[in-house]
C-alpha cells in the first residue's frame, strides 16, 4: 500500500502549471505563482490553493517561476486549480515581448470607434467590448515591456 503522507511533486515544487493557447503550449513546469484576470476580478494562485474553476477575461496572465516571470496578454479563456496543478486554456495569447505597441494601439482605436456605431445591437457591442479589452491588455503589456527595456 502506498504511503499516503508522501508529498506529491507539485507540493515539493510549488505549483505545476500548464498554459495553452489553441494548439500551442506556452508554458509547462513548476512555478511559485500564477496571476490571472478572472471575470470576477484578478486571482493569484499560490501553492496549496483551494480547488478553483474560473472563466478568464482579456487581460494579463503572469506565471512566476524560479528563473523569472512570464507575461502574456490573453483574450480570455479558463483556469482550473486542482491538487497543486494549474491549467490555463487561453483563447489567444501573446508574450509581452512579442506585442507590437503601434499595432495594438491602432486596433484599440478601431475597436473603440466601431463600438460607438453598435450601441443598440447588444451582441455586436459585446463582441466589440471583448475586442477593446483584448487590445487594452496588449497595449498595457507592450508599454510595460518597453519601459523595462529602457
């Protein structure tokens, strides 16, 4: 019979984290913390976190490991925490360093302008609101990456 008091690998190393975007694996390995933009507000996941299932809105996803911190702008998705394992399924994601600030700012202006045209159409307005949040997340993260490079 197996010793039930033995530590799981995730307990020894903090969290075991997997981050996916569509068909890409963005990160897989041990980490100390995950921060994510849940619909109800930002969440921080640390070792020994209670089980959690959350929908994610567009924003910044951060994974902190021993070697440093990884930051992505995500367009939404889901997050699951169970037994020291964190799984993030993002609809789309881009690493902070790979974001083109000018393009993200242009997409934000276009989405904002288009949103004013669709006030009565709730479905179209919701879609444009999501595009605005996605563009804002990329702009904010690109600005952070540029300020750290200076």
